[in-house]
C-alpha cells in the first residue's frame, strides 16, 4: 500500500473542490437555451391608448382649461377579470382650495381590450415642452395621472402618466362627419384656419392655428360627445353623407343643444338631404331637396363671381356634375346667403345655392352643391374668402404685411360682435368668440357698461423691426402667458358677472337672524307662566300639589324643544340649503340649460353628497370671487363620478357654522316651449303673440326687443298673450323693473325670513343685468318663479330648503350679416401667407408633438 505524497493530496483536494463547485453552480450542460425572440410576460394591466372625444387628426389628446372633456381609454386585463374604477387625477388648480378626482366604473374581461369613457376637467394650463432649450412644436402639454383601482380600494393596480395637449383660448375643434373625411384635410392649409402669420407664429406654428380638424370614423360607435357640456370646444361640424343611424339618440340631442347654444352645422348638399328629411334634423333644415333638375353652370358662376379675383379665375369648370337644387322651406325662417357687391347689390338667382337657418344662437348652413367638388376646392385653395365668411360665418379680415420682416398680421372686422368702443377691429386671439360662437348666459354674458378686457396682443406694437427686438425671447414668453391664462368663451366660469350676482345672493340668503326682543320676551314669559301659575293651579285642582315639583323638569324639556324648533332656522341648529337656478332657453325649443348655484349651511361639521336623478349633470365646488368670500368654502377633496343617466359628487365638506358653495349645470326638457310669433305673415313688425306651451307659470315677464319692451305680471301655462310694445324713450324699462321688484321685495320684507328677501333681491339684480347685458338674440324674455327646478338632490337632506328660478329666453335670433368679399385684401399678402404655411408644414414634419 502506497503512502500518498504531499502533491497527490493537493491534487485530490483541488479535484474535490472543483467537483463541489460544479455541483453547486451546475454546468448548464443540460439546460435548454431560451429561444431568441421569446415574448416577455405581459403586465397584469395595460393602458394601451387614450384619446379625447372627438379624436383629433393629429393623434394628440386635446383639452381646454375650464371645459369639460370626454376621454376614451383602451384598457386590458391580462391575468383575471377586473371590476373596479378608472380615475383621472387632475392637478390641483392654483385658484381652488380643493382637489378633484374624477372616477368611472371599469369592467375588464380577461384578455379583452375594452374602451372606458371618462369625463375630464381642469382649469390648469399646460406648459410648452422644451428640448435642448428650444420649444417643441407639440404645443402646451399637461401631464396627468391615470389610475386603475379595485372598488373600495385606494391602491392603484395601474398608474400611468398621460400628456394632454392644451387648446388655447382662441382655438376650437372643427369636426368633419363624412365617410370620405380625408378629402377635407386641405382645410388645414387654408388661411381661414389661422389667426396670425408673423414671426412668433413661425417660431411656434401651432399657437396661431384657430381650428383643429377632427374626423371621427362613421362606424357603429361614432366618437362624438353625448352631452352639451363636452361640445363647448367645438365650433363647427361639417355633415357630408352621414348614414341615418350613425349617431345615438344622446348624440343627436347633444348636437341640437349645441347648435342652439351657438354651434354652426354645415351640410354639404345635395346628397346629404336624402337621409336628413326623415332624420332628427328634419324640422330644423333651412331647405329641402326638390326634384332632379340640374344646376346650371351659369348659376354656380353667379355665386362665385363676386368672390373671384385674379388668383382664381376658373371657379367652376364645365365638367361639374351638380344636380338636385334646393328649395327654401317656407314654413321655417331661413335666408339664402346674399353676396354684397359694390354697386349691383345682392346677387340675383332663381335657385338659392346657399341657405342658412338661425337656431337660437347658432345656425344650420346648407349648400346646393357638394363641398367635395374639385372645382370648389381649387377655388377655395386659391381664395378662401367665401370659405371664411360664408361657410365658417366669420367676419371679413384685413391683412397687414409688415415691412422689413415679411410677417403678416390678421385683423377682423366683427360688425355683429360687441367690441370695446375704442376698437373698430379685433382678432381672434383677443376675442375668442369671433371664431367660436358657443356661449352661455351664466358664463359669458357681460353688461354693456363693461368693456372686454384688453389682451396682451392689444397692447403690443407690431411694427417693422421694433417687433424683432433684443427682448424677443421675453416677448415670446410674455405673449404666451397673456393668452394661455386669459379667459375663453363658454368655459365653466365661477367669476362671470352672473356668477358673482349669484354668489352675493347666496351668502346674503344664508345669513343667521338673531331672534327679536319680542320673541325672547314672549317665550320667557310663556315658560314662566306655564312653570308657576298654570302648573300650580292644575295640580291644585287635582289635589296633588306635590306632583307640581315632578312636572317642573318635564315642562322645562318641552319648553326647550319648542324653542329649538321655533328658532332652528334662524340660529342655525339645523342644516339648510339655498338654491338660485338660472335657466337659459330658446324660442320654439323645449330643451333648456340650467345653472344652479347652491349654498349649504350647517351648524356642525358635515360631509354632503350630491346627485342628479333624472338628467346627467355636472357639479363642482364654487370658486369664491374674493378672499372675503373664500372663507365660506371649506371643501378639501371631492370626487365626481358620471354614470349613464346620472352624476354624483361626493365628499363635499362644510365646516361647522359655515357655508359651502356649489356650481351645478344640467340640461332640462320642458313639457313644451316658449314662442314669439306673428299672428299671420301679413302682420306688421309690432304685431306679435307670446305663447307658453309649457306647464310652468312665469311671474313678472319682461320682453326686450332693441329699444322696445313689454311687461306682464304673469304668464300662465298654455296661455297666449298679444304683445303691446312700449318704446323705451316713452317709459324706461329700468324704471319698470324697479317697480316690479319693489312689489316682490316688499312682499318678502313682510316675511321674517332673511333668506327669502335676499333671494328676491338677487332676482332683482338679475333683471337689471339682463336688461343691460349684450345679447346674441333679437328678442329676449326675463321672468322668475318659485320652487327651484332641476333634478339635483343632496344627502343628508337639509331640514330647511329654499330656492327660486330666473329665466332668460332668446325668443328670436338675430338676422345673418351680409358677407362682403371686397373688404378683404387677401391678394396683397398671398405669397407671404403661403410661405408661412409652408414653413409650418415643414416644422410640423420635423417636430415631435
């Protein structure tokens, strides 16, 4: 037997260590390598895509501060079925004391991609994204958090940031509803889609674009909003051959509501009329299809001749195939668009080629020719004055070519709009209502004594090299801030003149009245009288005088209950709510827009939930107009949730002995409509009838028609009144309103309730404001009633509630203005505009949105 040497021992030890190491880590010889390209496991939840509704052609998610927006998010659950909630977490607005969460239900079957629709609202403005010190062309962006949570849980199973692109105050959406919507992409190359073509516009090409195209697919579910609140950023809708059942009933109703609030529907004829005469638009059309006769080429050239310049000689070619002329519907108020010529006057044509019907503050425009005509496009691309004034309904423009810079400034001549007295021209950057006429009485109405605020652009001196100063960068940033944070029309507005009247009324109505001396004296004497003489005499007669001592605490408890019950409204021992509802409506249309301002008072700290029962509505805590009033609002964190036919606001907190203010809006359908009509066609301009087809009774009805007015103490349900106009020069309407409200106020003064008197004073203020405010209609009606309307309820329900309604109806729309092609000098700056648009297209191609 050999003895191991020292070297063999070392070798054996090394082999043992190597074997142990191999056993420990393995040699991977038996393992199979993973095939290349293996798909990694999917996450439990995916947010695949988010779009705004309507979706925009630039694939950006647009929003506008102060406007409600509908979003559609594509979600997928990969591991199991999911039932929970989707949430938007908007940033806390700098001027608001509360945080807002917006929720919606989310049901996701495993392995299926589902689209979840959620409302969205914020008043926070975005900021321009910067890359290497250079602003990107994608516009102002706002990152927002999207969360997916199980019901009843606060832990998010999916949390993802989504960037929204801001529409600036002058920018709106132009919706194209057509099965061939791609044809209309050339609209975005027309000067009418832009506001400025100057140096700042070249640096930031998207800033001065006034309209953004949206072309929803006409599939089973058209991506159009289903409520008026989501339409406020839409200015125009082009309707071209839309199938009869393409829209849902909610979308059809929202479209009609939007038109009456100021939207403009453009119908490309005549093929579109094939379905419309039996559609929801049938009774609102300005014309109808009549026969199959061909439109003559001469008639088309008569339409285009006043607009033709040396830039566009061949407007309609001989190969144009245009049939089915449109006949004016005599039973509806409509007018053919007349063209103003320098001397000849309006064009003469046997067949009207463009018809317009005013509906409320908006209109429906109908063309007898297809807007997809090749000749029409060639004409419009060379000279878009007809497109700007007739189709868009915008005022004439004046172009100024700045010498030395090559820049172009655009100003508009808005005859039909009210501008400050010291300005004869304006631009859409300063006055957004020039490009989008959607407006609301409670949001946008201003008194004639109040001038529109000047924007930064009104103060700037755009002249030659002075504009390209050394402070160019600072100038650009200041210009951006000037209109990024300025007011825009139709936005949710807690600081409008009407909102401020309502706020003052609610705070005054929620005042606590200390019981009078007489009440205190009578109460004390009654208690003492019952405690001593009555108590003693009663038990003396019963021969149980000793029981009088036992009755003392019982009498005390009863007296305490009686005093609390008698004074709880005055001294705040119970919850109370006050609601002032302002209703805006239109003649011969049963749908009305309702804005309710609500004040909630409680003696002890509490939380309230609000819900719309019948109609979907929108409600948020009200932003105080001053620091003094801000102390009343104590809301900290609220949640808004929308369902199919309802909406809910939860978590509204009110501190003890404080007032919480809320702003709520909804659409209501009355049992009928209010109409102002002439008895017959031969009636004079002074012969009118006011018809109430509703079940409502209106008190202290005032009609205003320019410098004339009419008053009646009451308009009963189903009543018709003959109007006897009074000239304001003979008797002042303001004096009449004072006497009306004196009667109401004196009645309220007899009541011991402070809140009722304050409500009447608020109604009086609204009458005076309505009499003085700028109106978008020819005839307006003001009235009021008790028993506040609407479907808004609250929980817990206050023990005491009071309210009133103020009505503001636009009974007759204003007549259309006459387009004037000769007031535009487009030919003078054509080359500069084409250069600016070409540069914009290059920057959009190279930029990263």
